[in-house]
């Protein structure tokens, strides 16, 4: 057999291994309901329940932050994050959590949030623009 | 309804828009002309050729003109234009106006067309017989890029996004129905504070020069296939490919340095999709360069060389699709959002992908593919294998980064790996091991055929030495705590350094022209060494072990508690350092927190003392944005950043005001614990929680502003010395009797969290009543910060510089070899 064919086979084998391992390493998007049933880490997309209190008291513990989140199915759960409150958290529009359920609490290892102001500037700009209109009326 | 708007400057916008259309038109004309100039049978007819050149010149001028118009708009704060309003503000210094220039997508597209125009002119000057076909391709790319800026509606769909769109057209709001709306738009939104960094002035231009220059090897490959100059194009394209690799690599590392200096994820590389998007084409082009050199020296691997060269540019376009189309939405915080150009970007990728596939199929039978087997002990064979592995490492990056793309294509709903960084690290370390190993022993092989015994002896000797060195490094740095694959990668990198050093020392003795690749390889291997140690053994110094209140269920989380909390002026032991948050300084719009670091020796003497100033910007638009500050040592860095601080909005940031206004007295008292009155004589000491206060003396003529004292009025100041956590303060509260009534003027010592009142004079006992207001612990000024130690990170930066030097040497060598006809 030619060397190049052997090499080709090796390369293809590794390529397949890469793809399979990628696939096996991917996780799933789920809900809090799914999280209760599994021990694995998973991603949950949802948004902050702005009606409930965020808890972050750095004077008591700088590494404890908790809040209530509604997942995309509308289910609410308390989320605990070991770390400081991400900057501008209140303004987040969407949150993607990575983590797992521990008892009644969801322990997030990673929080990714989307703030409307930073990424689609035009939305926040509209509110600013209307504020100036009021000024004009006075 | 046609409203006439007041105060708008429409001229620069109209002019800019005109040049955008002109640049698109001339790019198109240039493509067509160069195409016919290439294909026409009559070789003496120069008219198409001249037209092609002329239109490319006009295109260059229009691109420069677009840039000038845009600069004029931003520089003069013409906020009637959306781009200026969205990305700049009046307070921005000039050099950051330059970075606001390319903060938006339109500006960065412009940057790309600009570099492409510059490179096109260099090709017109240098490419000689290659000019016609190569410029056809470059112009075509210019057509597609400039179409991204058009921003005109065609058949109901907006094509591209223009930087000259007016604010009133970009946003719908009632205000824009007023003719004088501009009077209410006083300032722009400003630049994202994270981009207000000098690296952001030079990183994007470098990166985009890198992206833009990748069109050249692609264009040469296309030209070679198209004009059946199969063998010639490779030698001509190598210097340009090396140039692209060098610039893009520099740009990527600059970005990494910027992230390290001003972002707070705590590191220099995060495998963010945006980072991956620029590394993927870079690695593919590196593989391509190696295979091109293989072909040039041995005649083998023609197809792979061509494929990789073509693919590298298609991947550049794919990367720009990923970062600009908004498809990365849920996986990256850095990507741009969709500007309605999703399909436009897709078309861009598909056009060039089709060119690649089409040409390869069309010329398949004619390709000079060598049917002969390579020798096993030949340099070309192992260079080829190494490049294949480089390609595989890219494949892994592409497959994982593109998960959102797969989701969009196959309507699946797969989430990215829960811990992508670990996944990338492990895979890429594995590939790095293989690639660096090849990078090492291939140096001992010769093209065509090698003496095997000698090869095995040198390879083995170097392997043994590297293993010893690696063992030592692993032992010293503590890398053994990590996964085995990282140790393998370290071994590979050390081997890469040593083997190439041998080549370098030989080159210095005589074969100097071979030095370039050796230097670049050493640089790359050192970069890996630095990255492995710094990322692998970086340690959070700010381990939180102090007695914080335990929150229920917290221990179970088991995560490292990486943030420590510092009250103002209360020293905390952190690792080897005693750190104190000693104060703030405000340089609008940044809020700097001064953190004092002291290191003591066994005898308690201060051996080291420095102050770091990490900052936060409480930006109305962007929220609280923090940037770290780093103490650089030769062998490690101490990195500090603020993760939380009680500052909210810009308005509240008037720090350091020691107001004593009476109106807010009652409210102000709420900020303190219940007052405690003390009756003291001169010289007495009052002890309180954090220190003590001494009544030093009385001042019979205290300074009082705006209060005239008449004959019977008395005012006395109590001169107090306050010592809190070994720091001295003074304060002088005043007691006053005016018109038969008594008043007093309290004084605050914010840094010590105290308010002091001179509340009564008790003449019988010759005592004075001082009332002490202490701030409760929780409302005192504090910061929460994180400090990380990055060992040996300078290898990473030094390796980069060495690598670039190596590239420069190689470019000179390869262009000297080349006699362009």
C-alpha cells in the first residue's frame, strides 16, 4: 500500500474521531425541568425574573450571587452563581446558563447574557431619543 | 411629507455615498476589463488592460475618499449621521476617533477594502505578467466587499449597509418629525470603553491587512490554474503568503494582548468564536505555505498546496460570515449582530467557494500531480504530514466553532460543549504536540533523500535532551498537575525550539538563507511554551479564605472562590502580599481604584511596594465596564481586576466630596450607625471599632465660610486626630453660639467612614462632647477584586516577536529567489 494512502486513512480516521468527539461533547439546550432529571451539565436559555430580588451582598460574601430566572418554557428557578454579579446584569435581555441542578437550586458555572444596549444599539437609542423629545415639549 | 431639517450637513454624506457607488462601479469595471484583458486573443490590444488599471486607480481614489468623508463626519461630530452618533462622542480624544472609525461593521469593511486597494496597487506595480489574471480576482473581491457598503434598496432588499446613513433614517422616533431635531442631539453614544485602548487603534488595521493580503495567494492560485501556469504561480505566491501569515499572526496576537490588558476574563486566549474565526484561516495558510515549499523543492503535493491556498481565503470569508452575520448569537458575546447582510455574506462565501471548486474540477486532469511516491525519509513527506495535522487542528476548530451554523443549516438544536475551553485546549494541545514534533525532526531530514542512520542518531539525541529539559520545566512550573497531553505539547514545543536552534546555529555559520524558517519555528515553539505555562499554571492569588458568612448550600458548589473583598484602608493578606484598597482617582470617565501591594520579608520589612490601578467605567450606555491593571515582572505577571464595586452611574461618581450641608443632615445620618456621644477633655482618646480619635486642642478661630461672627458669637473648633488602620486623618468639627442659639458643623472623614460632631461644651467640667457617627461595615467603600498570577507569560509575547522576525527573514529569502517575469 502506498504511504500516501496510509496517511490518507490516518487523516480521515482522525477527522472522524474529531467530529464524533465534538458531537459527544456537545450538550443540549434544556429547561429547568430537564435539569432536574439529569446529573449532567446543560445549557438553559431564559430571562431574568425582574420582579424578584437579585441577591448579591459582597460585604457578606463576594462570591455568592443568586437570582430567579424563567426558562423558555416559563418555569422559574432559583439560580446560584459562585462569583461576583456580572456587570450590568439587571439590564440583560436574555441569559444562557451552563450548569446543573443541585437540590432546588440551579448552580450555574457560566452565565452568558445579552444586553440590548451593547449589541443592538438601536433599541436603547430609541429610548434616549424619546427622552429628548420630552425635553423639547417643555 | 417633506420636512426641511435645520442644521444638517448633508454634503459629506452625499459625497461619501457617491464615492461608495463609484468604488463599487469601478471595481466591477476593473474586474470585467481585467477579465477580458486576460482572455482576449489579440495580445497586442492593450485597451482592456488599460481600462482595468484605470478603473482600479479610480477605485482606490474613491475608497480613500469614502474614508475621508467618514473621518470628516466623525471628526467634526456630525451626529446627524448614524455612524458618528453610534460610535463616537465629543469627549473622545482624536486617537480614539480612529478606533471609533472601525468599531462598526461598515468601518471595518471599509478598512478591508482600503487595504485591498493598497495591495492591488502593489500588485499592479510588481506582478508583471501575472497582473491581468491576478487583478481580475482581486477586483472581484473588491466588488463584493464594496457592495457591503452600498446600503441601497434593490428589489425591496437592502444591499449592504452604508456608513453614511442619517440618524433620522436609521432610527424611528417621534423626535425626527421636528425640523430642529438636531438641537436635541447633543452628543453621540461614544465608544465602548473597552475599545478605548491604544491597542485598539492598531490591532484592527493589522488584522484587516492580514485578511486582505490573503486574497493574493488565492488570486495567484486561481491565475495559475486559469492560465495553465500550474508550476509558476507557487513560487510567485510564496512571499505574499508569508507576508499574509506574518501580518495576520501579528494582528491576532495584538488582539490577544489587548484582551489581556483590557478585558477582564483573566487571560490572553479564550477560544471565543471570534478569536477562532481569525486563527482558522491563519493556520490553513501556514499549512499551505509549507506544502507550497514542499512542491517547490520536490514537485510533490501539488494538489494539496493549491487546495489549501484556495481554501485559506474561502475560510477568511467564512470567518467574516460567522462574526458578522449574527449567527454566533448565543455562543459569543463579541460577535457583531446582523445588519441585514446575512445572505449577502453567504453569497460572498459561496462565490469564492464556487471559484475554488469549479477551477479544481475544470483543470483536474491537467494538474501536475506527481505519481511517484515520496521517500519516507525525506523532508517533503514529513512537512506534508505536518501540514495535514495542522489542517486537522483547524478542522476541529471549524467543527466546534460552527455549531450554530450546523444548527441553522440542519435545523438542529445542539448546544455548544459546556466547557469549550477545556475541549479546545486538550485537542489543540494534542495537535500542537504532533505538529511541533514534526517541526523538530523534519529539520534533520533533507529534501529527496536522507541518510537514515545519521538522522536517527540526531533525532534521538535531541529527543532525549528535550525530554530532560521538559522534565525540568514541568517540575519547576508545576505543569505536572495538568493533563498529560499538555506535558506532551510542552515536550513537542521544547523539541521544536532545540531542533530549530541547531539549524539556526548551522545557518549562522554559513547557510544564512535558511535562518528565516528556523527563527520563525523557534518563535512559534516559544509562544507555545509561554502559552502552556501561563495558561496552564496561572493561579488565582486572591483566594478567599477569610471568614465570610457561609451561605447555605455553598460548600457543595465547590468552586474556587476567586474574589476577595477589600474595605477601604483595611489591609488584607493575599498570598505573599498585603493588599489595601487605598482610594480612588477619577479621570473622567474612568474610575481608578488604587490598590496598594506590599510584600514583607520574614523580619517584617517591606521588600516590595507598588500600587496597581485597575479601573471601572460606569458608562451610561455600556454599564459598568472594568479593565484590569497588571504588574509586569520578567518571569511573571500579577494581574488585578475589579469584579464589583459600589459605583453605579456617572452622576454618583463625584467621589471625595466632604459636604456639610445642613439640608441633608437628617437623611445623611441614616448612612451611619446610631451616634455615640463622648465627653472628653483635651488630650483624651476615644476608641472606636477601627481605631481611635484624640482631641488634640481647641481652635478659637475656626474657619467658617459665609458666616459673619458678631461680638457675642462664639465659634470653637475641636482639632481631632483620627487614626484608623494605621493611617492618620485630621478633622475639625465646629461648635458655634450665634445670637443665643447653638449650632454645630460636623465634619466627615469618608476614608475612615466617620462623621464627627462637636455637639456640646460642658464648661463646669471643662469637657467637650464629641459625637461619633460610624458608618456600618456594609456601607463603607469597598471593592471586590480578583488577582491572577501568570507565570512566564513573557515567553508568549517574546515568541511572537521572534516568529515575526523569522517571517520577515523568510520573505526576503523567498522574494530574492524569485525572478518575476
